[in-house]
C-alpha cells in the first residue's frame, strides 16, 4: 500500500495501546471497547502493509 508511513503507523499503535491501558486503569468500559477496536484495526493494517 502506498502512502502509509510505517513509523507513523507504529506511533499510532503505541498511542492507542496507551489509551487501552488508561481505559483499563480507569475501569472505563466504553473507552476500552472503542480503543480496543481501534487497536485491532491498526494492528491488522500493520500486518497488511508489512513486507513479507
């Protein structure tokens, strides 16, 4: 895929993981579901754009 900066994608994954951790610590179920879904999507995107 053209146009995806892997460094920026990795930063987004790291930031989203931090948000998941924050949601867990705050016992915020709504945020946990939202950020978990976002993290799964970002990880899947990373998998798709990673060269074999």
